[in-house]
């Protein structure tokens, strides 16, 4: 069974020859639009699934600074001939071609609120802007949503296996659950609906990259196909097996490794990493399970350690 079939089957809870595994990390060096870097990393480590990162496209591209509510209230959608679109299609299509059936390629999307957050920098300024002028920021989010819909329509024909949405901004300090549902849930659900319509295989990444627990309940009733989250950080969902009955859509599950500094995937020995990987499979089972990480890997994570994870999935399947 090739990696592409293995990942597709796992996401659909169909039989697999072994549990697939995949990780993600940022590529700040923009050489070759990160195509060579991301593709070669995936093939070198032997992983089954690569979530393509958006370094260089996470911010709203603008020729003028976007710092105030007035700035954001004046933005307009990008043209499909702009680098924002052309560059992303180039990245998606060439990575997908390079990976072929040796590794599934999953393209990332962010909600409008997250795009604003990434653009202005910091975790608090986006909230301050929204509180200052909700109407202006809502108009800006409509523009970003229009960009997202056009991008989905473009990327779905790029040859990638599927898509991932990074759901963010539900940290316990940022909003209450009620506030999140009122302010952000409609945007989330429209984005997820459009992505699910455009791609057969979709991962919902419930992001806790800042190591801050989220109100996980706000994402409980979404139409998830496959869910990945910070299992080592979230208080509401601290085990993989708990997710079997937590989400209403009964999705497949992806996760297992803590990516924070000093954790096993960063510092572990071959034996430690393989034993832990096999324990994950033993504990969850092989149906509807993909091994992954809480979030993007630390830069100092050895590639060899990822190879140990892949080797362990093969050994488990062989009864070793």
C-alpha cells in the first residue's frame, strides 16, 4: 500500500497496512518558494503525510502597513494574478508533484481572524482592534474570506491530496466560549464547509501553538473529518482515546507527540521513540488513527527521530 492510499484509508477509517504518520514544521527560508525544502524533508524522513506550511503567505499581503482599524477597513481582495495566489498555487502544485504517491500533501488554510492576527503580530493586538471597531474588522474579515474562497477554488485543482484548517483563537484567556461562538464560529464553519466541499480529505488542526489551553467545546460540533489537537496541552481533551466520543462528527484522529522543547520527539533515543510510538498504536488501535504532533516541530528536532517513528509503525504492523 502506498502512502497516499494509506493516509486516505486512515482518514476514512478503512483498513491500512500500517498506521500512517506525518509531521509539520515551518520553513522560513523562502528559497524556491519552500517547495524543495518541504518536499525533500518529507521524502527524506519517509513520512506518510505532509501538512504544507504557509510561511510567506500567512499574512495579508499589502503594499501599505495594516496597523489600525482604518487600515483594515480599506483592504480589498487580492487578484488571482497576484503573488498571493500565484505563489500558493505554485507551492501546492509542485510539492504535490514531487511527493507523488510517496507522501500525501495537505494544504493549510487559516480563518480571517487568524490572518489579521498573523499580519499585525502578537496575540493581543487583534483583540484590541476588534474591540475598538468591530464593524471595520468584520468588513476586513469579509475580504479575507473572499480571498480564502478563491484560494480554495484554485488549490483544489493543484494536485494536493487534501486540506487542513488551523483553527485558532479559542484560548481560555482570549474569549469565553460564548464570545467565541458569537464572534468566530460562523467564520469557522463557513471556511470548513467550503474546504470540505472543495477537498475530499480534510484535517481540522485545533491549534494550541502558544501552549495555552483552548475552549475545546467551541469546536465540538463542527463537521470534522479528521481532528488533530494539542493532546498534551488541552485540559478538556488530554488523551487520544477520549476523542472517540468527544466530537459530534466521529472523525478520525491524528496526534500523539508533544513538540515542545526537550520532549521525546526532540531528545529521545531510538528505543524510546519506537516504544512510545508502538504504545500509541496499542492504546488507540489501528482504525482511523494517524500519528502526528501537537503542532509544528521545533527547529532542532532531528530528522532521524521522525524516521524512528515511521520505522516503529512498520515494526508494529509486522508484530515486532
